[in-house]
């Protein structure tokens, strides 16, 4: 279903999101060099003042 596809997931930190991402990566391992994880420590970063 997701083989050869690009997937963008925003969030994924709740119980459903963590389980979904874990299952997704189990069933459809990413191509080497294609997995990118972005973590924004400051939830207000990038918002206009």
C-alpha cells in the first residue's frame, strides 16, 4: 500500500500516533537515507510575535 510512496506525518506523539508510526515502519521499512525526523523543542518557534 505504501511501498514507493512518500508519507508526511505531522504530530504522531500521542498513543495512537506512536503505535501507528511503529506499525507503519514495521510493515513498510523506509528506503536508506529517506527517513527524516524533525523535532521542534520550542512549540512557539516560527510563530509570528
